[in-house]
């Protein structure tokens, strides 16, 4: 059951009238290839299934400088929504969160909080290892999820797909 106020419903209605959104998908991984990037393939298919446009897709190593450079390039492009997956854990190689959290001009703490709450229902205390985050960078909506396929699906189905048009509409107001 989806809960929402009358004003949220009105905002969603306005957002739905805004047409398709332009997305960029970035998979951050030291081990995945274009052929084995199940997360990137899933997100690309879901974006198109909902009638949005995929305008960029990248597979990048978990190197802070590469992630930061790509973030800047994508922020200068036509994508309205930048979806990063991978590199949000706490290992030495996980740098996505560190790069994005330093760059974001506004954060959406609720995204990570709700993601971890939903993850708790699936994986228990291991949910605390996630540093999923979202916010705004140079007028773009930036969302970052863990790299596990279950986490990407959870974030897409429960958080991103239901609210992305509303978020983009709010950002453009």
C-alpha cells in the first residue's frame, strides 16, 4: 500500500504530465564487464519500460577520480537523473559514496534511510553496511545504490520508479 497526502498526489500528477525523463546509468565495479553487468542491463530495461529515455550508460572502475570525472561529465549533459550502482560499501575499494557525498549540493537523507529500512527486511543487520545516497548535483538528481542485484531491484521498485518523476518535477520547480 502506498501512502501519500493530497498534495503529494497532486505533485505526482503534475510530474506525470512532464513527459519522459532522460537517465544516465553508471555501474561502478572492478569486476563487471558490459556482458556481465546485470544491474546496468536491468536498469536500462526498466527505464525504457517506463517510457523514459536512456541517454548515457557507463561502466567505470571503483576509482574515485574516474567516478568524479564521470559525474562532472554527466552533470554537463542532457540526463536529468544520474543512477549510480556499486561502490557504496565500506571496503577500501568502495569510493562511490565518498565521491558523491562530497559533491552533492543538496542531499536526500530519506533515500538512504528508507533503503536501509527496506533492506533490513531482506538482509537484517547487514543493511547497515549500505551507504546508499541521493541528492542534487548541478541541477541533476543523483541516486546511488549498492551493487548487489537484489539491492538495485529493491531501490528501483520501491523507491526510484515510484518517485523519480516527482523528484525531477520538484527539482525543476
